[in-house]
C-alpha cells in the first residue's frame, strides 16, 4: 500500500529520486567530522524559526505590550519560559556554530576557486545571523533591550554620509527610540530577514552541490564515497550534541526579564550581547573624532576583507597543517576577540537588577494590604474563613465583602477564635482590605510567605508610609522605596536604619533600633519590592 | 559493510527521534495546555434587587475587570436577568446557545428570540423552538444584602 503510494508520488513528482539524488551525492574520501558544522548551522536556523513562530503566537509587537506579553509567556504559558530560553540561547549557540563553520572553511582553505561564491554567500549568512541578534535584542522591550538599541542606532548615525539615512530607515529621530523603531526592528526580525536567509541558504547549498564538497590533495587517488549514511550520521551526532547543549542551557540557565523600558532611567548601564562585547570594548580605543573609525570604518573594512578572502588567498590547495598563515590569523583573531571580550566582562559593573519574570503579586501590592493579610492571619480568621473554599464560613476570595463596615468591625473584634487580637486601627485596615481588595491582593492573601508578611507588619507598625512611598502608597517626605534593594547594598540598608545621617548626611529620618529579627524582616521585605 | 551501514542509519533515526520528541513535547504543551487552574471568577455587584421586577426579564449591564492573556481591563458585561421571587434571581448570558448571536426578550410572545436563526427560549431558559440545542447559558449569581452579585464563569445548563 505504502509502496504503491510512493510509486505514484515518484511517477507524478519525481520526489523519491530527488531525495535519493540528494542523499547519494558523491563526497571525497577525506570528508568527516570537520565538515559537520554547516548542517548544524542549518539545524540551528530551523530551531530558531520554530521557537520564533511559537513565541510570536503569544507576543504583541508594540512597545509596552511587548513587555507584558513576554512576561505573560514566561510566567503564565505552559513551557513558555522554556520556549523563550530555547530561542534566546539558540541565538547565541547559532552564532557559535556559524563562526566555527566559517573558521573551519577558512583553515582548510576551501573557499578557493571555484568556491568563491559559496564563501561570499556564507559571509552574507553570517551578517544575517548578526542582524537577527541586533533586531531581536529590542523585542523584549525591557531596559536592556531599550538602552542597547539606543546605542545601536547612535552607532549607525555615525556612518559617514549614510548616517542620517540609516537613522531614518530605523525609524528613529536620532534621540529616543519609540513605536516606529520598535515596529521596524520587529518587521526586520520576522518578515525581512527570514526570507532573505532562506534564499541565501538555498544559494549556499546549491553552490555546495554544484561544486561538490571540496577535496583535499590526498583525495586525488582515492575513490569517492556517498553522503548517506555515514556522513549524515556524523552530521546527526553533531546536531544532537549541539541540541543537547542548547536544551541543557535552556533548562538550567534562566533568561532574565528586566524592568520595562524606561527612557528616563539614567542609572541603567547598557551592555550588548556577549558576541558584540568585543566591538563595545574596541570602541573605547577611539576618542573624539576618531570614534567613527572604530565604530563604522574598521568594522566595514573587516567585512570587506572577509568577502575578499578568496580573492586575496589564491594559492594552490595545501594540507591544513601547512596553512601556517591561516592558522596564525585565526589564533590572532581569537586572542584579539577573547582579550577584548574578557576586558569588557571584567569592567561590567555588577547589577542587582531584579528578574521581573519572578515577581509575585505580594511584591506589587501596598505594604498596608500585605500587613492587613498579616492581621487576618494574626486574628486566626483563616481557621473559619478558608481561602478558596467555603467550609465553615464564607470564602472571602470570591467577592469583596458587601457587609457594612460597622458590622465587619464588630464581627472581627468579637470573633470567637481570637477576640480582641487586633487594635482598633488594625481592625479598620482589615475591614478596608476585605471590602476593597484587588485581584493581586487576593493572590497575596493566599500565597504570600509569612516572612514577607512579617516585614510588612514591621513596616506598618513603624508607620514608614508617613514619609515613604512604596508601591504607590505613602507620602513623599522621604525617597520612594521601590527598588531600594536594586540601588543599595543590604549592609547599607541595615546600617541606615540605626543611623540615617551617617549614610545620607542630609537625612531627617529618625533612627530605628530594630531587634535583629525585625531588622532582617523589614530589610528582606523592602529589598524585595521591585522598581 | 552492511552492519556499518545499518549502524549509521540507526544513529540517524535514533538521535533524530530523540530531537523530535524533545522539541515536540514542549511545543504541544505550549500550544495546547493551559497552566494550572484559572483564578475563580470574582463576583461583582450588578444591580440592586429593588430595581428588578419579579417575572420580568431585564437587560442589566455592569462593569468588571477581565484578564485576557497579558491584558487586564475593565469591560462592560450584559446579562438578561429574571427575578423569580423575593430572594432568587437567574442571570442568562446574552448570547444564543446556537451560534452566539445576541437574542432579546419579546414581551408580546413572552419568549426570548434570536434574530439570526429564530431560536426561541422560554423565560426559564428552555428551548421552545429553532435550531438551538441547549437551554440558555447562565452566570452564577449570589444575593447578598439585597444586592445582586454576578460571577464571571458562564455555566452551560
């Protein structure tokens, strides 16, 4: 049955003989493990395409919404965090394999006549891969994305002559970046680059087939062998190894989501993705008017040099170990790249920025609300009012209480479990909470850890809100406390309570001498509130 | 030679399948499985009981917050509400159970009528005629302190 279907397909389309023709290509006897990287690169591209499409199904390509939808993907969608991690680390690992593929070709010198065009198409694919990296960098629309892209557009503005035109193409007015630039980066990433890549891959593969896999000198006397199955098996093993590394990274290395892009956040220090760090560091060598040399002219010359490699090195084929010049260049390049990258990493300041994909609702509600949850627990209300199920008493999570405040006050003060456990002020706060709580507060009610609630109770009993604003509630006498854990060391915060003027000389804040346990609770709590 | 060949084809199909499964399972989870239980829909105040006459369907509109993917927003919701006696109220979802058109109350005929395919429902939601296959869908309701609260999960009768 299956055979007959195949025969029919073969007769009408010739697909079977086409596949056979593809698989049973003659390749030189010397082919082997050193030629697996092109296949791995192709596989990497397919993984990026699949994970990219899957992410796009839950992604809203507009500034602001982009951030919310990505946060939704990593916190709400099943396997969403894994998909994002696969796409993120897949991009990095694709760059690695593309560069390794290029280095292999360079070392073996297989770009020589008649394979110059294959090499040029390959350089084009390398540039496209980098363009994906640049355009995709903006799409999370967090601070890292925003400020990184500001730098990218500023660099393109430096291009002699073409600068202003490039900036216009990127949809920027030369200062900030906004909706237009965002949309253009998105369209480049998902609509312009993919068909270009597919076309260039097709050309690249066609040229590989047209000229055949490059033989070495020793192959002249050897018979040819077939691509399938031995070389395909080697390619598959390499692809599997690459994929195992990717899956391992995606499962183990968390991809953070920073704060929503904020053009007024002047404290943010942007850094490019690791594969561009060497360029970032390289730029520091060029001062003032020389900047354009480092930012535009040298990189452009480097690309031109790469394109011209087959026309510069036109000697006869040699064995790899005899290509001293090529080996030397690769080693020099690796030292140059590695040194600059290491220097850039070493000078990158440590960041205490929070991972916003890990923020829980209790970190986003007011300290008063969280303290009210503490009063609810202190007065043992939950022993009758089970949250999420109406057993002995109404389930308070279903709807805000519609009882009059006076009834609720009396009910709490005289409740049979812990009568009189709360002060009048605390009772009033709890009444306000049960009649006016938000959905986030309901989540916190059920899920906030007791340590956080304890911190909020310390915050509330010391009336911190009379001077400080936290999650939108409190006065403006003192600085707002959101993000204090990102701005200050823990030791600074702890020391500051006992002796404010020592840490900020003009402070009018009175000293608070907490017991060690309370000091830990309140420091933990305010440090956990994101900017 | 033949064993070498079958060794190679086994590697190709074996490792290929592992990769396919390792990518296929997360893809299926991502597309098809919603995570955890959705938060139970909150009840919101929709009307005062005193505004509702016993035995007369009324269109009631109210506001509630809705979470749609990554967006949370206030939306206007409509319910057809029938107060059956002093303390009991039913609230129907305003869409016909046939194909989702908006129906309305025909006072003269004493029935709900859908303009699309002429499905007809009685005041207690039962199908009287037309293509609709099941009675009108209902919102969960609670009556507290002479106020009507309506929940968000639509229940099929």
